[in-house]
């Protein structure tokens, strides 16, 4: 199994999941700054030019954070990264869809890629501002979901890996003051050996 990742990108969450599972895998860095993801060697693997990508041992290729995380958790039940209860599983999916689709896809993307939302450079700052609003609102929503629990489902799961990567972006990249429960969750995640290994492997510890 091989993970294509970019250091500190959303693929960090998948890296964390692979480390939590603890089975051997390969990790291949993709240099987004140099546009490696638009070159034929990578587009042959993922024509969408995005990380993460998971290539299975039989050659099958899986893209999209939510799909990769769900698949890894499903084929590794001993790691208990998804609940057995089907409603709790759906709840985890609900949270991951929100983090990847809204906080990342709508919020963070506006902050970093305003040109993908409007062709007019004069509008870029307004797009960034809206991205920051969506991103901040996302932390408020996830703080409610977390409540007083240590982890989103009460035990560590793939949903925590999703919240972890956006918290990493918020704190380490944006220097945001995270809401208290989210900051505590982020610190708790960073204290996990699997998370530390993933961060060291990506050079973002
Ligand atoms: N919908 C995709 C989004 C993946 C994504 O946006 N990946 C970013 C890194 S966090 C990327 O590869 N960006 C390169 C680009 O958009 O040029 C998913 O959930 O996996």
C-alpha cells in the first residue's frame, strides 16, 4: 500500500490513520509547490491532481480523503478507528464530510486559492475573508460536536484525524487561536505516538 502525500497537506490526516493502524506502508511525497501534481507521472495516478492518493497492493487507486479514511478503517477493524454501531459510523462520516467538504473545500480553499473562486483579482481579498469566516465557523461547529469528550466519538477514530489536519492548518499555518475544546483535542492528538510519527515523517513536527 502506498500513500501519496504532500508535507502538511490534508494527506497528513491519512498519514496519521496509517500510523494508528500500524501496518507497513510506503509514503511518497509529492511536491505541490513545484507543481509535481500536474505532471504526467502524477496525473496518471490521479487525474484530479490532488493528494491524498492511496495505491493498493493490487494496483487499485483510491482518491478523496473521506473514501481513503473509511476504506482504511474498514479493512483494519482491529484498529477500531470506526465504531461498530452503524449510526455512530454515519455520525463519523457526517463530521468528516463537513471537515473535508466545508472547512477544507469551502473555507481553506478560499483562503489559499481565491483565484479558483473568482477570476477577478480585485475580489480575491473578499473571497479570502469569506474563507476565513467559513473556516472559523467550522471550528465552532466541531467544538459543539466534540463537547466535553476527549475524541469526537468518545474514542479515537478517523473523524479525529480529519479534525486534526484542519487544526494543524489553523494553529501551525494560520496562527489562529483555536477554540478551547479544539485546542485541547489538537494537543491530545499531537501527544499520540502515531501522530508524532506521521508529523516527523512529513517534516512538520
Ligand atoms: N476533495 C479532495 C481534496 C484534496 C485536496 O484539496 N488536496 C490538496 C492538498 S490538501 C491538493 O492536492 N491540492 C493541490 C491543488 O489543488 O493544486 C479530498 O478530500 O481528498
